[in-house]
C-alpha cells in the first residue's frame, strides 16, 4: 500500500516535467565538455566563443560581471588580455580638470558595455532590452542546452496559425515562441582565427561554452577541489566507521 | 574524562574556578548516560547543530563582503562568487547549507513523530523544537531575499503581502514590515539585520532545547524510559563516534551538492537581478516551504465573513503551530510506532501527504496532474488530510488502537530484538 502511494506521488512529480515543455519545445540535450564530475571548459571552443561574443553578441549585450583579467582563468596570456581589452574605449574620470575622458580598457576593467545605460539600449532595440549575458547560462531553465537551443531554434516563417507581433521573431525554444532578438548567427558570420568552419551550430556551441564559463568561472576549480574533498571524506568516514565498530564491539 | 586529564594542574586550576570540564563531561561526555539502543535516526539532531554552526561561520564571512543595498546587493554576491578568494565556496556552502539544515531538521521532526518523542515528560523539549523550526523559517525566508534576485524580490513581495489579510490593520502591518510602500531598500536592510540576528536566537533556543533534553534524556526506538544503568551507555565514546559516522556520511552528501550541483536547490530566476517591473512567470518559494505554500493556496474560497486569503494565511501558520498541541492531541501512552501497528500505517500516510503537499506547492495553480487532476484539488485534499491527521486521526487512533506489548526495559528489548535482527542500530 505504502509503495503504491509513494509511486503515485513520484509519478505526479515526474508528470510535471513534461508539462514544463509547454513554455517552449523540449530542449535537446547537448554534450558539454564542462558537465560531469571531471568537466572542464574546452579551451579552443571557449576562444572561438569569445570571438563570437565580441563580434556578434557584444553589439547589443553587456557582460557586466566579467573583467578582462578573468580570462587568465582559462589560459589567456597577460598580453592577449591586454590586447583584447585595449580594443575597447571606456569612460573614466573625472581628471584633474574635472572632465570625464575616454581611454582604452585595461585588464582590470569589466567587459565594455555597448550602451551607456538601459534607456540607450532600449532606444536602439525597438524598446526591447538586450539582457546582460554574464549569468545567462545559470539564469534559465535548461542552462547551456537552453542557450544553444534558442540560438539555433529560429524559424524564418512562423508556423501556420501563429500570429507574430510587430518586430518579433519565431523561435521554437523561446518561452512563448516570440523573441525580440532577430536571429543573431548566420553562416560564416565570423571568420574563426583557428580556421574552424563557422556554421550556425558551431558558433552557437562555442559562444555557449564561453558564456557557461562567464556564468560559472569557478567551475573547474570547484570540481577539482570537490574530487579531493570527497575522496578525503569517503576515506575518513570509512575509517571512522571502522573505529565505531571497534568501540561498540565490546557491548555485544 | 580521563583521570590524567583532570589531574593536570592547569585543568585543575580552571576546574576549581569554573567547572567547565566536568560540565562538558556530564553534558556530552562519559558521564552523560544515553539509552544504549539509539539508532542512526538519532544523529540528525547533532548534525543539525553542526550545520547551524557552519551556517553562522560561513554567514559571518559572507557578511564581510556583502552589501545590503538594492543597487549593489546582487552585484556584491556576484563579486563574492568571482573575485573573493574561495567566495564561491563560502556562498555555495551557505546556500546549500540552508537546504541541508531543513532536510536534517525535517528528518529529526519525523523521527520525533514516529517514535513519539514529544510525549510526557518531553512536551517542552518538543515545543522548544517547534519554536526552533519557526525561527529557522523566518531566517531562511529573509536570507533568500538578500541576493536580490527576481525570486528574492517576488518571494518577499508575495509573502509579506500575506499580512495584508489581517483584518483592519493588515495594510498597516505590511507597510510597517516593508518600511515603505513596496519591497525596497529599507526592506532589504531590515531583513539583513534580522537575518544576522536570528541565527543567534536559534542558537539560544537550541541551548534550551538541549537543556530540556538533558533532564529526561533522549527518547529511544523502543520508547520505554531508562530504568537503570543497565539500559544506558555513556555518550562518550559510544555516541560521539556514532554521530561522527553520521557526520561523515552527511558531509559527503552536503559537499557533493556544493561541489558538483551547487544550484540544484535554487531557482534559475534568482540569477536575474530583482526587477519590480517584471513579474516572473511562476513565483515559487524555496523547496522547504513548498508544503506550506500548497496549504496557503488550498484556500481559494471564503467561509462566511472570512476571506480566502486570510484563511490561507491562518492555515499556513496553523500547520506549524498545531505541532505545539501534539503532545496532548496524541492520546496514546505508548511512544514508539514500533508497538503501535495502526499509528505506524498512518504515520507513513502522513509522511506521503507532506511530500505530496510539497509537490503541489511547486506547481502553478492551474497545473493538471497527468493532464487530468487539477493541482488545486490535490492540494485541498492533502491540506484537509494534514489537519485531520492531527485533530481527528491522532486522538482517535490513541483511543482505539491496541498497542503491541511493550518490553520491560530497553535492555530487555535489545537482547530480544538482537536475535530477531531488528537491532536498534548498533
């Protein structure tokens, strides 16, 4: 009896998973280098992803929580980081005369935001606000799979019976299916430095790896430390259990 | 404690002026007699105590880096995650520690329900425990607001708005809680102050909880009182080492989440900064509040002059407060469910209903189970059963049930069950 009730409750919990799909089509699962206990960020993909972010996403989306210097964590050299930063102009000041001035960004600066403020961002985007991407991978159900699905989930024509609102685009994975962002990626939209063919799927995958790192820059350190800590704890607990057996033995 | 230790001149000097060593020995040491048959379900209390200490320690260190201001709170948490040395570890420990605390305390409470630990003479011990869970809930609720994500903000808005259901002064109470006319900077500031204060209130309550525990000692799986020294063993080393085994297993579970699935218990929406102009599609509280959320939402109808919202709020608070009366609602003199065949069945049914309430609480109000059964009806039925369990079934079972014969003593039970393989965890 107990078992039947329990399994019924479990079924109810599971049945909700399918219901969630009504928010957007079920997300195809991708194979990510950073998932799993030993997961790490694929460095080549991450570099390509940074390129996609800089050449495509960054024209509208900020990355306010990430500094250029953070790229050291994923094996960019000091010089590379200086060069990447220097490509952007940031406002600083006031100087001794009391004036604001612009200067090339430094590694210690956050990624330069394309817009001066939220209103400027809305004004350039038909009133829609392009969200900051720093935490995008963590901030959506489905995480990296979701981001990849949305980037590749555009349909040129909305299916029959779907009335798109003015300026909206059809995306099969976006909740509600109507997204203000036009398809950001197009075949050969970037020219990869490492010669990889820049298909939409490739770019989507690469930029997702980059943004997964941006959202969880601690991931590699966390998993490395976690393996050591858990190994230690399992050995310790085993030893403590042996001592417990020994101490309790004289009671029986 | 060993004679060599107590004869040390420094120890003797201190002990003469402040008998702290004998106090410790009598509280959690070799002079504290403990029922010899306590199983691993009895380790959850000490585990919860350890987690409380972990929460206070990590919390104080997070407070050194956190900024309680609506403009900076979200960013300061991300700064902790990205720029503070091991800040991510502190924050994930604290975040998951909250969930762990509730898992442990819920198990601790269900253990008390199963083995009748709330019965005379331990009623006050149980009642203090109810106050501890209430203080924990207040602390957890306010803590969840601090990162100032979307769920922080909207959760705070929904929950504080509940008080507007209070007749006449409701609106006034809500504004008083907010320190303004909506959840805003003054709200965040006071929640931060109280979130820092409450753990120490919990700590004090835990101390009183232990004080009461030490008067009549632990209940045990048989539910028969200690009758003499043959029924007990010293807390140290037997239960110190047994608790350490439990601690090890628990830490593997806890740190497994911290290192490999740190956001498992969280909502993705809370990684979006709070925005009063955008309401999330589906506002849900943290998982440990879901059963109570289901009870709150079960009331979508008025009764006479009582509006639905007020009924829901009363029911939600009563679902915890009713535990205060449990020692008197349970009319059976037999403590342990092992000797109460009928109660045992209903205990498990009640447990399943609590889980079911949690499942319902996590669903949108218009959700259909199997595309057929509206969640709201399941919630109503489960809520009705939750209260019926305490108000109707518990007293009735106590009167009608014929308990199995109790063993004469703990040691008699241990020697008997030792052969039948029902050993009480040794």
